[in-house]
């Protein structure tokens, strides 16, 4: 009986470790492989033989690891060179995998990781190497094509929705309120910012405006919209994606947020800080707050979606099953069969197709004004944030376990 | 049978509404007052007769209100003028209270609210007005004297500890990590930043350094400390209070963080942004991230401490009992009777003493180097974050109810 290895790559999410545990537990049941190895720090660590035996870790530790945010096997941002230009890395990697008697390689990641899976699978096929390469999707950005959504996104959306609701309440306590701007991640796509439409009070969305990279940002229209809403209701709550851009495709955060400190450093203040300043400049209020959620939105396990955790777990489990069927060069996707009741399955798609594509937020889910999303978007998001995990606690904080410390 | 009124003032917390519900429910049991009125937007709203009858609100709505963050009756930052200079406001207020047949006035707030309670109580005594004035403490800053701690602080500490743990994991995934700086609130005192010492992984605090306003900040020592730790372990995790200052008492955020944008606006980048820039300037790493928790730390009910919620509730309940005993000009305090098992009671203290004092983080709980806290501090914090509330959900986000919309 041979072994397999699983590793993580790219930016962390709250649920990336659940995919590892899903695969590990499926192997305990199916006994497809003798050992499940964990590659620390992705391809980069594996090339340094930084490999641990996950099969021998205690069940208790694995249970904590399953509900630990961020990449508990460590990560990397390492892209394999093109095979035509350099085959050395490929040879080194295959040599190491053979050394450990590994016949299946699983990579949990986004576009770049799927590129790695596609390249390695092609190399193995061309050289008659009996190792299969399977990708497991992961990204809070939700921008992978050929999958309804990505593990990691639902938990980020739940955190964004929850904190939008809470900061809206915080921003609404005075007789004279001001303007609050919440900035989400999403450099290229608006999925994260759009997900804030799920935050409602008495059935009504708390956000007045939502700005996405997919709708060209117009400063004049923005200021008119905000001023008018402020005059009507004495407060305005705005959600903005870090990646909004103007009609010529230039990032707002690049060409306008730059200022210099006294040392001459160029500062990127973030797009919310830029919007804060142009509102102040317009002069209709002096009360403007901006808040960047930053990395909190990708690591807040304490506010994770159990649906997301379960799907990440199942994607890992399915990857093992597909490997045992001899598949390679594929990614496990999530396919939404039904919205109510919410139901999904996990078909395979080509890793190469995923690697070279970006899934944008649908234009038809953005209102005509370009400053909010439609009810269809809200229906898409709502099932993804269902239920909360039952976390283990230690001294009243979540008990987390990682392997890369 | 006469009536009473309760109102909220100052910055919001996660648990300020629990104090209102504690008082309301105590009155349902004890029937001290016929009606419990809610003053919307504190003194400012009451002076505009912005008053609702909380006794007639459904139990279901009150239950949701209890677990809703931020000031659900609205707030104000309104300080009564000194009686000597102007008695008009006092007369107007008493007239309105008499109109509603109110004989007890409860104010949930911090120093300024206790100043209001002291002034109104004095005015009532001097003029033989049979209305009692009782304060209920509230502030995430934990800087009120004559109370072991303040309602609101435990939940803020729990959120800070939880997110410190999670962002630490997020900042530790690569082979080459960098420096992460988490900025908490606390303009004058270090309680919030210090509370991050409770965040531990495998029993060891995740923070390398904690900087508080109570320990003079030295830029040269800071850079030496961070550089040395970075060379040892390839990553450094720093907690900093927004209010740190140098040996001459000047705020670091005031004299060094200022830069100007292209419109000439002065920007206060926050102290974490300043630290990020001086580390970059020192040149030993290019990977430095700074994150301000901002208002999240005072409104994150989804991560609240149940101990904190219960104590806020009990403080409201005790306020009603003390009023029925004829007390006035006092604040309900929290007195820690025992740490293990954790036990408190709620004695009265003079509102005036609280109003004119600030409780600093104890110097003896700061290490000699001025860059961390002692185990005694950790023991003080740990009981305050116990247990999580059982929140009601609606469409998988917390169901919140406020009265000031």
C-alpha cells in the first residue's frame, strides 16, 4: 500500500484545515493509503523535505486542527516554472514523492495552486509517472471558475455580515450621526463586499451603498449619492471592496490614496480612507469613519459558517475518493443542486481551466446605479453562512492547533 | 406608584443594553415602579422629551435587545453645565421628569455620566426634589475607579484575545514571515491592549510585545527589541494601545503619525501605522502589517463574554434595588470577592469620586522592560471573559433589536 501527501498554498482561510481533516478521516475509513503525509509550507516546504506524518497525530489534536483558522500546515506563494524552461524542480519533487512512496498529491489552494496541479499532472502523464495530482479549492475571494463557490468564502461572508450589522449599530447611536465606510478584501472581484447585503435589521439591509470592482466607480456620482442619503437620514453606511476602479480600469486605491509621511514613505491608505477624505473634502459632514476588516475576514473562525466548514471537509473527503479512482489534473468543485433546501455535490473539473480564469461578480446582480446588489445576489449568499461550529475552548478562548510552528 | 427612567450615554459597548434589561426585569419582579421609561439619546434626548415606555415592549423584543450591542436607546456626549453658571437645564430636566411622574433616574455610562449623576443628585438634594439619581458603569476602557472592572470591558477583552490569536495564526503561515502589529483602543489607559496577554497557543502567549500608555515608549529600544526578536524567530507579533506616549507624555500618534494627503488634509494614521513605518525605515524586513481593531472591539456581541453580559445585567438590577432604598448620587460598582472561584458583589460608590478619577493600568503589572505584562495581569483578566451568550439568530446572523432607529 502506498502513501499520499496533502499541502496548502496561497492566502489562508478559516476552513482550509477542514479540507485536510476531511481527507485524513476519509482515508481512516476507506484505507486507500497507508499514510497521509502533510507537506509543510506547500511545494516550497516539500522541496525541502519538510514533511510530517499526519496519520500518526492523535485524534484530539486533529479535531482541534479541523477547527483552527489559517493554514495549519503552513503555506507558500510558490509557482512552478514552466516545464519547457526548467524541469529540475519537477524532477526534484517527483524524486521526493517517490522517496516517501507517495502516489497521490493533494493541493489545497486557489488559481496558482490549480496551475501547479495542472503542470504536475501533465508532467507525470508525459513521463509515465504513476502519481495523481488533485486540487481542493480554497479562497475567501470566491473567484474560482467552474465551482458555484469556494470553501473559505462562506465564513468570510458570515464575518463581514455580522460585523457590518454590529458596526452599523455602533455608528447609529447619536442624534447627529455620520458616515461609516467598511472596507472588505477583494482586489479583483466584488464577492466579499457584495456579501454584506445579507446584513439586515428588521428585514432591511443596513448598507446604503455597496461598491464593487465590477461597477466603474464615479467620484462625482458617489458624492452626490452619499450627500443625498445623508440629508435624508442623517447617517450613511457604505461597504466598499478594496479593488474598486474607475471607468478606465484604474484602481481607486492606486492613483488617489497615495500620500507621503514625513520620512518620504509612500502610504497606501486603503480605498476606504480615500473615500473618507473626499467626503470630508465635499464638506457636508465632519463625521466620517473608515474601517478596514483586513485579515480578520479570512481568519475569524470564532464567527465561521458551519456550512462552509462542512463543505471544505467534504471537498477533502471527495478528493481522496477521486484519487482512488485514478483521477489526476482535476479540482474538486462545488455544484449547487438546489437553493431551498440547499444542496450541493462535488464534481471534478479540469485544474487547468480553473487556473487560467477568474469568476467575476455577475453584472446582472448589480443594480443600474452601480451602487448596490440585487435580491438574487442575497439569495445566492444566504445558504453559505448557515449554522455555527461547536468550537473547543481553552481558558475561554478557542483552542487551536497548528503543525507549522 | 411613580415611574423611573433609564438612559445611556457616551461610547457604546456590547453589553450596555443588558443593564437596561436587568433593571427592567428587576422591576417586573419587584414592582418598585409602575413604568420604566427609556430616554432616547441620553440627557440630550430627554431634554427633547424623546422618551419611550419600555414596560410596554414585548418580552421577545426585550430579549433580543438584551443581546444587542451598542446603545439601543441611543446615546449622547452631553455634559451638563455647572450649576453655578446655569441652572436652566437642571430646571428643564426636573420639569420633564415630574411631567412623567419619575422619581428615579438611571444613567448607564462612564466618567461623564457619573458627573451628570453627581450634579443632578446634588441639585435635587439642595432643592428638596424627591428624585434619586443612580449611575450604572459602562466603558470598554475599564478606566473607572472604585470598581474592580467595568461592564463592557470583558467582552472587548474577549474579542481582542480571540482576534489576536486568529491574526497571529494568519501572520505565521509562510517560511519567511514578518511583523504584525495589532492596535487596540485605550487613549489614556492600557487595559484593552494588556488584555491581549490572555491569547495563548500551547500555553504560551502569542504576543511578543505589549505596549501601554502607562509605560513610556522609547523608539530606539522598541526597534532594538523587535529586530532582535525577528532575528531569533523570524516573526514578531506586537500589541499596541492607541494611547502610547513618550517619556514626556506626548502621544506617539500625535507628533509622529501625521502626514498630509494631496488635498492638504492632515491624516492621523494611527499608532500602529507609525510603528509599521519606523520598522520599514529600520530596514531589517519589508513584511510589516498593521491592523486597527477600531470600533469592532466595542460592538462585537458575536464574541461577547457571558460573564460580562451577566454582570451588566446584575448592575442594572442592583441599581433598581438601591433606588428603592432611597439612595442617590451613587454608582453601582463591581467588587471582586474571589478570583477562583470567581465571585463578585455590587456595592455602591460615590458617583462624584468616579467622575473625577481615572484608573490606570497598575505599573507593578508591567514588566521591567516596559514591553509586556505580568502573570498577575493575566489572572485578573481571565475570569472576565468566561462563557459565551446564547444569541438568537435570524437568517443565520444575530437577531438584534434597538429602539433608537
